[in-house]
C-alpha cells in the first residue's frame, strides 16, 4: 500500500492519533524513540554483512558499558497508561468490554492450548519494541526497536545458554541476533494482523480493526486472553530461526535454537505472550488450527460488536482456506482472497 492508501484507511476505518506527526522523536509510554534511525533489514546473505557490521559497532559499544540487566530494569517502569490508541478506544483491562460468548470461547481455547492462566494480568511490561498501527498513525506507523534492551535480551539468551547449553558454541553476538530477529518478526506479526483486519474492512466497509481486532487486543492486553501476543511470539520464533539460517549463515541446529528461545524467552514471559511456550510445542497442524480458532473468535467478536448480530458460520477450516490472510500484501494468487458473510 502507498502512503495515500494508508492515510485513506486511517481516515475511513481508524482514528488518527493527535501525536501522529512527522518529527524526530516518537513517544511511547513515557519513553522517547528516535525516528529516522532506520535499520534496513537484510534480504540476503550479502546484505547481511552490512547489517552485521552496523550491529556489531553498537553491540561492542554497549558491551563496554556496565548496563543493568532486564530484571532490575523492570522496576523502572511505573504504572503505564498504555499506548494512546488504548485511550482513544476507551479500553478496559477487566473483561468488562468483552461479550460473554467471547469470554467463554477464549477460555475454552486456552484450555485447549493447555496452561490456562485465565485473566490474571500484569501491570508492568518492559518494552523491547512496539508496533504503531497505521489505523492510528498513518504517518509514524511501523516497528520501533529499543536496541539497548535488545542487547540486554541477547545477553539473557546468551547467559541462559551458558547455563543450560541448549545450543553448543553459541556466540554472544549470535545470541543478540536471535533476540533481535525474534523481536522483529514478533512486531511484523502485529502488522500482519492489522493487514488481515484491513482486508476484512475492505470487504465489509466497517472499522473492523479499531472497533474489533484492536479493541479486543487493547481490552485483553497483558492477560492470557491476548493471544495476538502469543502468536506474535510463535511467528517470532519460527521466522527468526529460518531467517538466520538463510541470511546469517547460522549452522546451529534449528531444534536447539527452538529449545533455547522457548526456554529463555517464552516460558516465563508475561501473560498472553507466554502462551507461545505451549503453542510452539503443538504439532504444526494443531498450531495452525489454534491460530485459526483465535482469528475466528476475534472476527466473531468484531462482527457482533459492529453489527449487533452474529456473522454467518465460518469454521476454523474456512479460515485455513484464506491462505494469505496474514500476508501484508493483497495477494490474489490463492484460493480465497477475501472472506465475508454472505
Ligand atoms: Zn507484541
């Protein structure tokens, strides 16, 4: 999509945040992120060398400082109000804005996934990165990465590996690359989710993202109901392993990397995020089915909230036919391009 189309979608189906202005800094939960310092994500092995050099410079500079670790940093954050679009959307983290059928369905899905931790949510999150959706930020939308925190997380992965030896001979810089790309692809997944909602909006001509997908997200954020975070972590794990093998010449065994990421980054993550630990242990077919069930659940929630009636029956199998639903581009080389109630 080009800039004009993004702006049109934001105007038609979103709500443009008052701080969506082109400037050097973007503020998120009280912290300033510098814009313009864009990292070009490498597309092939050759490309990767430039990226690696740039990262190595930052990495080495940071390693000379005695930075605090992630655990102690968590206390730095006081109670946050959450991203601005949560305020715009009047979100409430106590289930009160959800429908009873939605609560029952998500609880059932959590039982199927296994570790049912319900709605317990945590107050403080330590952001390594965040995604600004174009429905609210047509100018400043995109992925923002906190490189210092990513280096710290890489350190955590490295330390964990030193202790438990999941991946033999893993270097500290490669541990950083794991943390970086796992997070990057996690954020990409939020973009994919927004793209899917946009496809549904184009067919239905209703604000499915603002009033549905994102509304569910912001009302369940920091709880296990917020499975978008879990699937973002699943995507982060799977894509980063493939990507690093293809582009960074990683020769570590993928199953070892998977074990390391699951144990060091997913198992004890925050509510919502941590469900990826169980999901990544499911057989692929079950994993896909769980994701489709979640998408169906969000779709039903959104449709009911917008139209006041339930949509026609759409099973998880049908969502499976909608092959490119999570593709950021509108891809017509598929069985089902859009999905709509008839
Ligand atoms: Zn996320």
